[in-house]
C-alpha cells in the first residue's frame, strides 16, 4: 500500500514483517483482467513493478533473480537449443536467455499483455529482448498453453508470480506433469518456488515433494534479493534425467560475458542450505 | 520507531528502504550511558533487541549470524583454546563458543552492562552461557581493553553494533592493529562488517583494505538473516598467518552437534560473492 511517500508490502503470506520502499513518483496504477498493477519510481531502487501488492522487480536488484533462474538451468544443460519461458512478462528472463548464443528458439507464454507493455515503458533494461528474432511471445494462459503443447524444450523457465493470484495453478502437480511432458530428453525446468527457508518450510517441503512425484531430480536453490521477502527467493530446479547434475555448470560451458550475479561459485553455493532447512526439507 | 503497532527500522545508512516488524508488546524502552535501547515482543519473530533504532537480534533468526561469526573462525582454526569476544552483550556468541569443547577460556569485553542484563531477562536463549565456568565477562570499552591487553588469543570475535554509535572506533585500522597484536600465532579474527554487498560497496571495499593493511589474509563472508538490512550481513574474517585457509574447516574438526545454521557446505558457500561484488571489491 502507498502511504506517506512510501510503498509498504504487507501480505498474509508473511504476517508480522513488511518491507517499505520510499516513493519518488507513482508512474502507473491500474487493474488488468488478472491483477492489480502498480509501478513507481523509488528513491533508491529505481523503478519498481508491483503486482497484487507484491514487489516483482526493482531496477537495482532484479538482475540477481533473473540471472539465477535462467543461468542455473541453461548452464547445467550441455547444449540447450529450445527454451520456453512461462510468465516472465517483465522481460528479464528473455534478456538473460538470449545471452546464450546456442539457444535457437525462445518461446514465452505470458498471461497479461499489460505487464509486457508496462515493462517496455517503465523497465526498459528488463524488457529489451522482446524484439530479438529468436523470441516468440504468446499472450495466453501458461497452463492451457502447455496442455495443448506439442513441442519439446530443452529448458523451461517458470517465472511466475506467487500462488496467491493468477499463477495459482502453476504450483500444482498437474502443471509439473505438463512441464515434464514438454521437456526433451535431458531437459531441465527452473521454477520460482515462492517460499524461502525462513518463511513456511512446510509449504516448501510440500512443493518439493510434488516436484519429486514428477521429476527424478529436484534441487532447491536460493538467490539473495534485498527487495524479496526475507531478502531471498527460492527456485526449484528439476531434471527429466536422473543423471543430470544440476548443481554445477555442464562441462565446457561458456559463461555469458555480461552477467552481474552468476558465476560458477554462486551456481554451486546457491544449492547449499543451512542445517535447519536441510534437515526439515529432506526428512 | 514505533507506530501503529509496528516497529519500523528507518536509518540514514539505508535510505529509501526499511523493514517493519509487528509489535505484540513493548517490553523495555530506555537509554543507557551509551545507546538507546528498545526490547519488544513481536508477533512473528519472538523477542527483538533494538539498539539506537537498529535491530540487533530477533529470537527467530538470531542463530544464523551468531553461529557464522563464531564457527567460521573456530572451525578454520585447528585447535582454538583461548577466545576473546568484543561486544556481544546479548550473549549469542558466548552460547556458540562454549559449544567447542576444546576452548579453555572465553573472555568477553562488553561496554554496556545494561545490554547483558536485558538479554538475560528478555533473550534467555541467547544469554545462556554467561555462567559457564570458562567465561569471564569484563564490562569495559573494547578498544581500551585491547590497548592494555597482554594476553594472546587464538580466536577473537568482534561482535559489535554498527559504526554509527559506541562501536565507531571498532571499524578503524588502529583497532585492527590491536586485534592483530592480541592474536597468538595462527590466530583468526572474525568481525561484523556492518555493510553488505547490496548497500555501500565502496565502504565495504574500504573496510577490506584497512583490514588488508594489517592482516595477510582477509576474506569477506555473508550470512542470510531476514531481519538485517537487505536480508544479509557481512563479516570480515582475517588471519595472522598467510597460510591459513579461512574458507573451509581445518582438517579433522568436529562440528558441534547442536548447530542450526552452520555446516561445512555453508562455511564454503558463505565466501562466494556474486560477480558484481567480487569485481568491485577485489579490483
């Protein structure tokens, strides 16, 4: 909510704690068919995109999450050529995926055209790859798109908002089955996990179990982002092949030159959990 | 500040962003010779200690930082027997140090008796080791204590508040020289670095350079703590011997059984920096 020159992110999913960012200027307030949208220029974090009251991206720190959810699967796959992004209307994932020269086609299925339009207008450093000739944008429901899909992908990135809202179905096991069905042999999925280890470990454990019902290899990774709840966000990285090592780059992979967060050490470190979380999730 | 049932942590050191915790009951408000003190029971983070308006510890997440600033140096040292804690009046570091059975003497020098008293009253799970027979508490200025010190320590933990306040001198090079002089051969210092990579990288770089003027080995480590600014805190770990490997446990070390955050993987991962920070700090 906006009050006294600040945006404050209160939410039932993280009762009793809230982050506030100081507002320099409100740039857009509206309601799409799917969600409430707020865009403001902050005093210290650049432009900020808020959906249904939850911070999705700030210009200052967005690269951390965008890089990790893309480069973890793309670097663990020896040679990804066909990539699908589900969600990701701000364009940040597309910007990262096109950095991989070996990727030949990138499809994106985003439910809300307004998010794409607003990102082009207010987050131009994120929404900079929509015109890349390898990119095809579908404005559609991600679940339905996959239910009707005949293509196979090497990497699928599920860059959704949290489950409370239009992305609810994208945290269900039936969706994970659709993702698995759409993967080529050796394929890898990376999905926003919504929870982090400091909030609801039981929900995180349950999400991991639903993933394990579908994928033989499931690993949870963390990325530090100051403007996400508790300062971090989790991602489930899942492989169709039980032999795939998700926790390191594949052999002879070349790291894109213009990364700001990702490196080989961070790739490995992102899968390391503190003891209390490791014990709880894996028991 | 307290308003509308919430504590809000606004501070000039992190302009434009602030964390709020919901207050169940204010337990103590006062002013010592050295600082403003607030203790409240929060709705979701247990009891919370605030000094000069800055969150020092919450019962829910304090163990992450307390464990890391203690076990990183204690596990990297092959056989620490004499330990000094500078600051640390809440008792959290003492609780962690006494877990190492090989440690024979633990001295602590804390400037503010009131913090110790309040911790015993409101943070009993932190202030649980003051009565341990290996522990000696000195209520004194840490800088002056070290200037007059004749003892040698294997590990020194500088668990201070931020430099804006009574701990200002404890971020200066002259203090680092006193720390070095007080270390036995092979000794290790761990100090709260105040900054994290998402705030003022220039101050972090400058701190590291001051440390490098004194110590041959200086490594920066990060711990994730939801209620610290940006969700993380940094620590400078410094060794007197250039051969000391700070980034892993020493050979044949036994990890204390009752840790909740620390493990060998986290030890190594805590020193891994994202690319933008690594480039800036090390160039």
